């Protein structure tokens, strides 16, 4: 399994997470379309937040990042938030 963590901070990040919260049903539909999706979690932080996606393989995490970028361009580009810091890696332990 692979995971990708996209961390959003800086100008517009808090507003971006406000938008995600308001449109969470739509975001869920988009992310459920990711092949091999194991889990998707949005986490609000003091600076903005993080999106954590776990998939069966790296192709899934790559697709989730592509879809997230596409959704942001379509629905949140006016917020002017910075690009997220993106970390990808293999999952060592997953407890459910």
C-alpha cells in the first residue's frame, strides 16, 4: 500500500478547508473514484490542514493527487492558496 499526504498552509489554506468542509459530500464522490482507494481523510490544523490518502498502490495515490489538483483548480482557485507540500511513501503499518 501507498499513502500520500498533502499539507496545505499559508494564505488561503484555512478558507480552503472551510470550503472542503462545506462541500465534503462532493469531495467524497471524487475521491471514491480513485482506483484501489483504501482510505481518505481530511484533517484540519491551525495553519490549514492535510489530506491523507491510502491506496493499494502508487498509481492510486498519483491519481488522487491529480484529482485533488483538478478539483482545486475548478472550485477553489480564487482562494489563492499555495500549492500543498506533498509526501508519498509506502505504508508500513495500518491499523483499522
